[in-house]
C-alpha cells in the first residue's frame, strides 16, 4: 500500500532532504523534524476531535526576517489612527507582559499563543511582548522578533502592534492591542467589581 504524500509533507520532505546526495542506511531516525511531525499529529487529532484547544495555528514557515533595530508595526484596517498612536506612544495601561526570553522558538510559539488567547478571553486589551532584540541570535539576528512579527499577523484577535517605547524595552519588545471580546461589557463590569 502506497503512502499518499500531501503537499505539506512533500514540501517539508524536500526541504529536509536539501542537498542530501545519498542515503546508505535506512534505519537512522531523523530527529530534526520530530517536533514538526508531532505538531502535525496534534493538529490532525485536534481537527478530528473538533477541539481547537490543542491546535496551535501559529506557523513556522515563510517568516520574513526583520533586523534587531527595525520597528515592527501593524494597524488593522478600521483601527482609528488615534488608537494606533496611543499604542505606539505606550499610553495604554499594559495589563500583561509576556516574556519569551530564554525560550526556544517552539516554546515561544506555544507560550505566545496560549497567553494571547487567554488574555483575549479575559478581556485584556493592551499588553507587552518581550522578545529581545536578538542581536546575536542564530542562524539570523532578531530571530525571535521576526517570528513574533509573523505570529501576531496570524491571530485575528490581534488588531495592532508596534515596537515599544525605550522605557518598555524599545526594539526588544512590542505593544500588542487585542480586539474587544464579544462579552467585553460583562468582563469590564466584573473587573470593576473586583477593584
């Protein structure tokens, strides 16, 4: 029975092979892509069960590199310029900080997704992601920063982001603005009651 490759499998297989010429032994296990195939298995399992909690939608592919000293910024269409300016100037109360320091890319991806998703569900609007400048990161400078910029674009409840002001970490951190939760009025009422 032949195993049908889907396009993703084929592409990642070709990328894995790269410039490999010849395989002499077939019993070697390629560990390099273990995490990726585990992620794919988890994704399939999650989709099969219809359980989105296990499935992390953030991808590791087609990440455009940014430089350690690049400003990263995005404003979803319809976001008022005044709101974006306040975010850029660091004027919003930062209700949460997410630090990705000393984490691998895979750990950063998991933590960022879980924390942002939970923050949105709690009605958090503005937060700070601390990714570092990554001047000496390998194989490319600003590796984690490049991935954060890529990942934020993949979440529909993230409506704007901008490189932080110097007092909040400058090029090593990013302000993130989340969409209002559908139940935001109820959440705000709860928050105010607890204060």
